[in-house]
């Protein structure tokens, strides 16, 4: 556990601080989930069951920014996704926040 926390602290200090994103730690979700925002904890977690999160730093950073937008929108009382069956769809609130905050374009089906 200490090693994991040291790693999280380094990621926050060296990379995410620049984007005003704070990673809480490792979580446990379905292996297809790379990272997630937990409204209950008001925190962003890396899914320890996903083996692709660190394939490249660009993907890692974009995923962290993505989850941070969910956190920001939730804290503002905004819903930025909806469910279509078992699929989570990102709406215009999410899309516009990604563009406004980070200059990253995505469409309504953006998932990573």
C-alpha cells in the first residue's frame, strides 16, 4: 500500500498538478474501465484491474482530464452523461467542458 501511495503522490506532483487534477488512488472496477470519478468519494481513481492504463502517457493524461471534467460537472450539479441501455453516453455539457477547460474536442460518444 505504501508503494502505491508513493506512486500516486508522484503522479500528482509531476504530471497532474499542472492540470489541476488530483488522483486519489487505485480503485476496483470492471477491467474495461481505465479510470473513474466516484461522486461518493469526490475523487478520481485508476482502476487497478485495467492493464492498459499506462500504455502511453498521452492516453493516461487524457483519461485523467476526462474524469476531472466529470468531477467538476458533478460538483456544479451538472449531469454530463446519460444511459442508453447499458451504454454511458456523454452529452454536450461534457463535450463543451472538455473544450472549454482543456481544448480537447470530443463528440457525445466520447469515452476515453
